[in-house]
């Protein structure tokens, strides 16, 4: 039990909170403690019945059942892995910046979800964070199922194709990719490569709530691979495939 407590405390704050709420709301819905319908993003009760919690619960809740349990675990793994890497990597020491990026991605998911009638936004929200990490570490070689290896910049598209083949879906993955691309462009590409303003700079009150813990000289060269994302012995999952860690290639 102490090992679990130590591990839990070692997970960075926003990743730990996000993962904990996701598991909690999903289990509450699974065991019927609350009618899961009240967790869904539904335009009419949200707008006309003032059920203002729905955009929040729709981000954390995911139905767990025989046909969805494995997908839920995969989502939790991606959430934990790539959110933690961003929070302790590019955004280390800048919690307000990371939180503001999460808020932006979440708001985009909510707007699109209301427009196209999507009741759950966990899939696109998780994939948007994964996409940002992959763009920041595009030259990292990742391993996927069946021993396939490719650069991280292709991982979101591989997941899109994988889901299309297995379940005939892919719409939510595509939404997540688009939101992640917009977030990455506004936060890194546009200010650094085009000389534009940093639109995703957190407001002052967020900086006061989550002050920087150390000085970080800007965000550096964001489109390049971030150092330190290398494979570690035994760092594998799902049948020996490490799902995202790997050797950094030389720039091509």
C-alpha cells in the first residue's frame, strides 16, 4: 500500500487530478451510484436546464463495460503517460501554462461536442494532449503493436487508423488531432516561427494560483525532440510494446 501511495504522490499534480477524476467518475457511473446520463454532454439540459456541470463530467466520465473496458484502460494509459511527460518536460516549473493549455483543449472539445452532438469528450481531450507531446518530440522513435517502429509525429495518425480498422470509428481521434494541432500551433509554432503573439499565455490570476516553481527561459525549440525521452530497460507495456518511449533519432 505504501508503494502505491508513494507512486501516486509522485505523479505531477494536474496529471494525478485528471486521472483520479476520470477513474472516479467512470466507476461511479459503472456501479450506478449516479445515473450516467447526468455525466453526458447534452445541449438541451446544459443550456435550458442550467446543468452546467455537464461539460466537466463529460471530460472525466467514460462508460466501462465488456465492449469499452479495454478502450478505457488504453485512454487512461495515454492520459497518464503523455500528460505526465508534458507536465514534467516542456511545462516543468510552469504549472499555470500547462493548466491553461488543458483548459483551452477542453473548451475546444466542449464547443465541438455541443456542435456535433458528442456526449463524451475523453477521447479527443486525451488525444489532443498526446498530439502536442508527439509534435514536441517528433523525432523520438516509438514502438507500437507487432513491433512496428516509427517517429512520434506519426503516432496520432496510427491511432486514428488503428481505431478505424478495429471499430470503424475515428471521428473522435480526428477531432483530438485537430484540437491538438491548434493548441500546438498557437502555443509554439505561431509565436516562435511566425513571430506572432503567444495566444495561450495564462492570465495573471492563474499565475498567482499556480506560480512558476523555477525559471524556464521560454519554451525553447518546441518543434524539436525534447531531451530525456529515451527508452529505459524494462519500460514496456501491453505485451512488450513500450507505446511511446524510444530512441531519439538524429534530425532528418
